[in-house]
C-alpha cells in the first residue's frame, strides 16, 4: 500500500487565517476587559451595600423601616443588570435524544 501526502504551502491563506484568529483574540480580550470592569463594579457595589447595612444596624435595628433598604436593593439590582449586560448568554444545551 502506497500513501502519498502532498502539502501545499499557501502562505496567503495562512496569513488570512492568522489575521482572523488575531481578530477573534482581540474580541475575546475586549469582552474579558468589559467583564472584569463589571465584576469590579459589582464588588464595589456589594461592599457599599454591606457598609450601608452595617450603618443601619449600628443606628438601631429597631428603627429600620423596609423602605430604608430600598436604595441598597436598587443598587444591587442595578449591579446585577450591569453584569448580565456584559456576560454572554448561556448556550442552549442540545436536546437529549429520546431512548
């Protein structure tokens, strides 16, 4: 049995592929930077919310009204929305074939 292998060196095609891969890498890095910024902001918002809750506790838990927590809840919801905006949507898993 004879096996013949021919490798064609098409440098232009390889250069195009490389440029395409570099663009994909740039897109991934930009998305990662957006995600890192959003996570950092979430961390700041959560830290701020914890400080606000601690301040309310120090002021006397008995006098806290539910509406006192509204700004904290709103800030956390806003942070969650900002994070969802930069996260990729989860892929839909393929359907499991019936047995």
